[in-house]
C-alpha cells in the first residue's frame, strides 16, 4: 500500500524541480547571465548604474 503513492509523489517532485530549473534557464536566456539570489530593485539599479559608469569611463578614455 505504501508504494502506491511513490509514482504520484515522484511526478510532483519532478514537476517542482522542472519549474525551478526552467525559471533559471529562461532568466539566463533573457538576461544572458545566471540569476543572482535575493536580487531586488536596489541591486538591479546598482547593476544599471555600473553599466552606465563603465560606458562613461570607456567614452572618456577614447577622448
């Protein structure tokens, strides 16, 4: 009797695993880099600021 629930439980565990892995896959596909854990709006704003500063520094170095 206990083994009757093994197949449905394996299906549920497999689907939860698939959801987690697909989230990471699509994030990397869209952003081009792995997902950073615990990233909030402040972290994303700082990443955008860093990109702007690097572009400004590269433009200043060319002049």
